[in-house]
């Protein structure tokens, strides 16, 4: 079992060796993912897809012999997660039972685009790891709530604490804009 303090070092060693590691079989990749906590396994699968080491179709085909947890992670793995923190945010988003997200969306502001890890256009709620105060202000004028979670804090946070924080921020935003009922969403 890897605890959140250890997960960072486990992930770093996995991430640094991703290109070399990906020359090994997809089964080796899935076996490694199976040993990691969900959020770190998802980050590893996201990196495999974004590096071009394998395709979603290949992951799904090889995951059939693994447990349901890993099969579900393979299905939600996404190459659009640009960083490990974005993968962790997406897993926390699902764990918080928020509406199905748009992944890797770019929100345009007068001072430049903001790439978000997850967003829900209907509620105008998004999470990113970096944005300027001017970008947040611009988006707020357009009705968006942009939650900025610095990458190092995301990497250090426990999965449950991150999910609870996203849930609370989303509900606060809904109450602020007059949508104080929780929207229907998929179960994580």
C-alpha cells in the first residue's frame, strides 16, 4: 500500500521512466498501475496515453484480465490530462460526484488562455493548477468560478481531502449563482 506521502515518490520514479518504461509491454504497465492507489494509477495511464506509448483501445483490450477497479481507470484514462496534478484533479472530481467534466478545456481571457483540468460548462465551474488574478477576474465577470489549486498542493493532498474540497467549492459556487440544488451526475 502506498500512502499519499509515498505516492509522490512512487509517481516521480514511474513518471521519469515513462518513455523507457513504455517500451515494455502494456501488461507490465497495467500490472504497475494495479499496485498504485487509484489516483496515481490514473495518472500513470494518462501519461502512457499522452506519450503515445499506447492507445485507449490497446489499454481496454489488455485490461480485461485485470480487476474492475483497473478496468474502470482504463476507461476514464485520458491523454488530455497535461500533468499529473490534472489527472489527480480529475479523479477527485469523479470522487466528489460532480457533473461529467470537460477535460483539458481552454478558457479564453483578455490576458491569454487558461487550460483547465476539469470544467462543467453548464455551471461555469472549472479547476486549474495555474492562472493569474487577472484571468480569474475576467472569468468571474463572465460568470465562471475558476478554482486554482497549485500543483504542489494537489500532489501533496489526500484523495479524499481533494474531493471534499472540490465538492464544497462547487456547491458554494452553485449557491452563489442561484443553482443551489446539486446537479445529477455520474457516480464515481
